[in-house]
C-alpha cells in the first residue's frame, strides 16, 4: 500500500445483542486522514449508532496519530454514554474502564503490537475474528 494512499471507510450494520455499526477502515491513518475516521464516527453517532466495531484489517500500520484518533473515539463514546445515562463500562486491570461501545477488529501483527505497546488493549477490546468481535457486544 502506498504511504500517501487515501483513507477509505465503508460502513455496515449487524445485529448482535445490540445493533453494531462496523466501520471498515482501509489505508493509512495519518495527519491528513484522521478527520475522515473521526467524522465517520461522528456522523454515524448522530444518526443513532451507539456501538462501533472498527475493522482495522486493511490498515497496514498505526502511528501515534492513529492511536490519538482511536482514543478520541473511545472518549467521545464514553462521555456520551455518561451524559445519556446508558450502560456503564466494565473495568480492566488497574481500574481503567473497558468500553462496551467500541471494539477493534485487527489481525495485523504490526498493528496489534502498536495497540499493545500503547496500552490500548487494556481498555478497548481487540479481536482477530469478526464473529468473535460481534459476540462481545
């Protein structure tokens, strides 16, 4: 994949225990594309989506900017749930809230390593298989 490739996002919905919006992300999440990902979440949320699965299987690598964007999504969904009085999150080791609202689908060893090193897997669940991720909501 080209370093300058444009980020593409497609969206699908599935019904698990709750309605889940899957954002299929393809390309590099960099300074020029974070707004595309964040806007996709914002628009879907404004249309009523509350549970998100970010499919990162076609994201070849993850930089600090991509991590910041995923963290922003986590914070927005956690904050909105507290204001709206929705279900509370679980708790991970160390007392960090585990989000019931956003989960990641990722099978890339490089991206998994970055998520692990940054500690994201301690508060956002990461799955390698689609059905497993859907069942976790």
